[in-house]
C-alpha cells in the first residue's frame, strides 16, 4: 500500500507535458511537495491523508502569470479610459509616490487571493517594496519570481540606483534557498534606464544566475525615444549592450521588426505576452505568431490591475487567442492548445521554472488546479483545451494546490483571511482617493 499526502481521483488530467498527454478517468498522488503518482482508472493500493474527488472535472497544472504588478490591485478601476500620459501623470505616478511597504503588502495579498481563486499558482512581479511582495506571497503560499523595479531616478523605496542594486542583491541572498520565492533583477525599461544601469543589472543577474526582466518595445513613443537617443531599435540597443541571452525575459514586445524577433530568438530571450493590457492602453498588438514561428518561448501575463482590471488568466487566454485571429484574419492562429501551454508549461519555461512546475509529471512540484465543469457554460465538452481557453473562467476553479499544499478547497481560500484582506484593501482605497482629492464611491460594509 502506497501512502500519499494528497490523492486526486475521478478527473480528466491535462498533463501539458511534451506529448500533451491527457489521462482520462485519471488519478494523481502527491507526496510532500512533489507529484509522485499518475495513472488511469481506479486508484489501487493507494491511501492518502487527503482524498479529493475531482467529480469528473479537469485537473491541470496551475496557471503561470508571467508578468504583473500585484499591488496595483489597489488601483483597479482608478482611472480608466484616459489617454496614456494623463493616466500616468495625473493618477498612477502621484499615488505611487505616496506608497509604502504596508500599501504594497496589502495590495499584494489582495492580488494573491484573486490569483489563487482564479487558478494561478505562480506569478512574476515587478514593482516597488518587493520585500513586502515576497512576504505576502510567502503568507499566501504562492510560488513567485519577484524583483524590485530599477530606474535612473530615485525610488520611493530605496532612493538612488546604487541602493537599488544593494536592495536587489540583498533580496537575492535572503530568498535564494526558499522553496517558493525566487528573485530576479528588474530594470524597468530602455527609456528609464541608462546603458550603464542596464549593464550593471545584467552583471548582477549573471553573477547570481537569476533572470533579468525588462519592459521592451511596449509603445511607439518608446521606439521613437530609443531611436532618437541611441540611433537603434530597442532590440538592437539590447544587442549592442550585450544583454541578449537566455536569462533575459522581455515583457510586452509589442513593436518588433522581423529582424528584432530573429535577434531575440537567436539569443534565447523569453517573452511574456500581455494582450488585455496592451489593448486597454492602446499600445498595439504584439507579433506573437511570428515569435512562435521563430521557436521563442512565450508566456502569458495580465500586467497590473490598473491596466487590465483583473488577474484572471482564463480571460487572458481567451483574449490572446481571439485578438490574434482578428489581427491576422486567420482562424487557425493561436489555437487553444498553444495558448494554454503559454499559460502553463511555456510560461514556466519563460520564467526559468520549467523543471519545477507548469506540467503534471512525476517528480515535478505539485502545483495543481481542478476545474469544475458541471456548469451550463461548460456543457457539453468535446475538446478540453478549447473549453479552458474559450469557455472557462477563473471562478470555475474549485481547488488549488501549490507545492503540495492544499491552498483552496471547494472555492474556500485556506492560506489567507479573505474578509480581512478585502477590508484592509477598502481602507487603502480611501487613502488613494484622498491622495488624489477624489470622492470614492460608497463601499459596502
């Protein structure tokens, strides 16, 4: 008799492995933090401390949010439908200048709750006071890759850039052996970071063998500025500085020429696609099909709630698939399986975590979600991949397991006090309204 910590039975398992194996009437076992058993049919000679009946639902790896600014959950709906510079200068920058560690911690806890409850088990964050982001993720029991944003001007957290590098290095050292928290070096962008800053950031990432993450080619104004200042396109600028490599993760990648895509692919650079944010801010449509054709590894991200309004990767998958179909006028582009892999195994690979998570395979960490398909909008089901991308939503997720620990059971969050977090978030929203001299809507008690 094999003893397990968790046994999931009676589910259709979408492994998302290299062969995209589907296990019908499947079961899987978790021992410690690891997937130890996977099979089809009746689970014989198995006993477990916790048995979860998937009730015919879909069992799949937890989703990977490859790019977000978690604490921006507190800016959700703050200033929608405005021109970009008005949005930034009159709303986002003023409130960011007043934030502190407590603000970031509460906003990140709120984001973690939302992500867990919509099927995300791993996220990648770029923002301020990232020590508090790491602590919030630790409290939520989420897997994450986080890094303090670095730029030429002073930060409300660390001050000047020299302290920024010291702060980042201290994060790397503090969390280097943590089972869930990983640290990256994260210069903000080419237009907010000097060549010297970018080179120093790259040296730091290579020294500690951690990823370097940057916003890249997100807007046309960025392209104009980089060409004006350096006489090069953004990717040419990265190449000139010697920064293209498999450790680099480029977020957005909206405005790329074919030659730039080739350079990124040849350098082994990974990319994160953020379709809803790019649409809402009218940034443009990233050439993801062309990047995939060059065998680039592409993950999927929501960006922050100020430019998306939710952290639901199911809606992000739906949007990613449909956006590129209409943009290319080709219904076969960005098929459901491709997009689901971007949100699972390819997203994990993009973050350097492909050996740990992103697929259901024996020996990998147990990051698993169950989707309840006993609902009108998920009935009938002919193709499970299609269902996950075009029909399912985050609130269809019934269970979440992260690193072998049950984090949500039957829609009940186990690692966090949801009521307390939402109450504290309401209090912070009142502060934000005061900072901007606006009147908040009455909040439910």
